[in-house]
C-alpha cells in the first residue's frame, strides 16, 4: 500500500476541519487516509499528534453551531479545577457542549451535547472559546461530584496565590443558581471553602475531617520553634490539639524526597506534635482513617463527638 501524500505544511502539525482540507487542496480520498484521525465528525488530525484539551476544544468549536459553549467537567478542566479521575477521563472521551434553548443540542462523535439555559453574563471567552464562567462552572459541578471534590475545586479557584475568582463570586453564583440539581451540595460547600488550601488532596482531607465531626482543623500553618525559627508548614493542624495531618502523594516515594520527609517529620515531632501521615489509600478508606485520627485525639484529651 502506497504512503499517503504529505500534508500541506499548515495542516501537518494541527487539527483541521474538512473545510480547511478543501481550501488547502486535499482530495476527499486524502482526508480518509490512514495517517489521519477523526476526533470529531468533520475534522481531522495527523495520527501522530496528541491534541491537548485546549486544542481539542478549539477544533470542536469550529464545527459546532454559533452560540455553542463548553460546560460541566470540560469547562472545569479548562479553568484548572481538579476533578475525580473518572470525570477527567470522561472528558478525554468527549467534550461537554451546550446550546441555549430552543436550539438543538449537538450530537457528534466526541461531543456530549445538551440544551442549557445560561444567563449570558455567566459566559466568557477563553482563547476564542465560549465557556461558562468559573463560578457558574463550579456550580454545575455540584451535580456530578461529591462534597470533598466540590470543595477542592472551589479552593483551587479562590486560592491565595493567583486566584481565579473570589469566595464572594462563588457565593453569588450559588444564589443565582436557583433550585437546580446540586444546589443543596453547594450550600454545604460554601462555608467549607478555604483560600489557604494548597492542593486538592489537602482540601479533600480537610473536608473529610470536618464532616466526620472532628475538632476544627487549620490549613497550611507555619510551625516555629521556641526561638521563632521556621520549622515547617504543615498541611492541616488541629486548632486545639498538637496533632498534624500530612498528605503524602506519590512524589514522596522519591529517595531524596523520602529522606527530606524523614527529617522534616522528626523536626515537627521534636516540637511536641503528633504527625499523622495520609495517602491516597487512606482517603479510599475514610472510616479507617477517621478511627486512627480519633485515637490520637483522644490520647491528647479530646472527649469525642
């Protein structure tokens, strides 16, 4: 079988529409060649290329009707909100696209279309792509995630360093959300948000502790020694008990990181704190994790819930 004719330079390194192909002089047969993939009906991309999410969205919007906008998990990822693995992989399989009524929801390969009535003030343009605003996107997530993940997404938006929006903006969006699906969860999430969170796992761990009825925890607290020397910033500290919760991701398994962690934990413990180290498996067994934390709290004088 002969090799396909090389693509014209503008099309060789990006996704393109069939209209682009015709304009570039490609025949119908060339657009069906084995070296081209079809991410969406009416589009092609060189098979050796991997389009990132933004590039996929840009390409999709070129073949969608005017007024179409990105929504839901797809919009959340474009706003850099953390999502559960299952939702993130869902976006890999198809983009979440909406159109305002009475328009017909798009139905194409790689597109999950629906009809949604959104106030125009809740739509913004990013890199030429129409998308729900960050606060509205966060509200929409409440229909498809659990409370800890919703808080983690909100924390990411209002974080102290380079925030995307404010807590007040999220609260206003919740008020405007009406009684749509997820409203009850949004009402629970708003008071749990924190600008001090520095990772999704910290946020999730904090919500797990709070909703389990444990004493108040403070995120990202700087610990100092008796001379005022900085020792460590800890993920979570119980406000009234010298107990620290530290989430450790897979990067902590690196040999040099492991050694640094040992020294850091020893320094924290030398100040009189108990350190409870938490990993992903612990968050998958919340009951066991809470029991372990409770035992340490009781040993420090906590009387229980």
